[in-house]
C-alpha cells in the first residue's frame, strides 16, 4: 500500500511540476489565463494535445522537441517535473500519513488508517515545495523573484507555523526578521548590486518556514553551495567575475537541506565542537 501511494504521489508531483512550468512562462510573459487556458508551443503557438502533456514521459518520447514544429523544448520542463515529483515523494516519506494496523484475526492481514496530522503536514509542504521550486526556476531563468510567488509562500508558511506549532511564533519572527535584515543591510550597502529585493522576501520565507536555528543553517549552506558552484563555473570558464549569478536557487537548496536534515546537521556540529 505504501509503495502504491508513494507512486501516486510522485505522479501527482510531476503533474504539478508540469503546471508550474506553465505558471513560470505565463508570469514572465504576462499571459492571462494561467489556470484554464490550453497549453501551447511557445514557438509555433499550436495548442498541445493531452499526449504531449504527460509529465516526464512526453518530453522523453518527443526527444525534447515540439511535436508540430520540431523546435527544441527546454530541459527545465523535464527537470522541474522530476524534482517536483521527487520532493512530493520526500514529503510523503518524511511525514508518512499511512499507519499500519495488524489484524487481530489474522496477523498476516494489514489494515491501514490515516494519520490526519501528518496528512495536513504533507499537503502544507506540497504547497510550499511547489512555490519554492517555481521561485527556484524563475530566478534561475530570469534572475528575478516575483512577489506573486514569494508573498503567498510567506503567508502560507506563517499560517502553517501557527497551525502546526512548529517552528514557534518567536522562532519564526527571529528567523524571518533576522535573515531579511541581514539581506537588507547587504542590499542597501551595495545599492542592490550584491543582492536583489526578491532575495529579502525569500530570506524572510526561509526564516519563517524553518525557524531561526534551521534558517541560519540554511543561510550558511546556501553560501557554501553558492561558493562551490560559482568556483566550479569560474574554473570551467562558464562565467566571468562580472557575471550575475542568481542567489535564489542556492537559498532554496539550503532551505530544503535544512528542512530535511537540519536537526541531524546541527546535532553533528555541536557534538563535533564539544569533543
């Protein structure tokens, strides 16, 4: 049963990832009808059929090309669908809402019940992960973090923290306010050259979603990951010292690592320094 539900959740996530790609395109191009209008090829403008819209498989079977005009379809569609499915699956496995109840009649028979608290957590993180991935790819492609994605994510994170009681309101306040202030200082000192205004709101989201301890860890991890990737790109001459590299994807990477492994990393660190 768990494997069956996990498979369904991965499929759901990949479908949501496909929808997120549509949202990113239409937000950037300011196209109307994000939810109800038909998907179409950006090159030839022909409306796509259902068989062209199957998450992951359609891109693979079409070899990354439009079925009508043959123009190349960006691989970010495939990556986003796969990553969204993977994050949905990770949320389910981390907060598994299926509880096994052995049968009192036959021990070989298993019954299942739903842990409603965990189900609510999974749905909450489905929404947050979707918004985080949309921000990740939007910033990666367009070097901008739109308020239409970050502000709803902040509002939902605040509501989630208040409903589930973790992180605590004080931890959310310190984390969100502290990281946002840290970025605001960099923004004003550099006159917007070091960091963008969208990063301020993303910083607030990190602190609210994670609390101050894991938020600080996510910030450190973001700078470490950013430094490693930037050095690798410079070494391979993919970028120069003047190239603008979006920081949002690094912040979101740090956030996800801290969310799933933050407690273990913090415990490992304090054990290390107390030896």
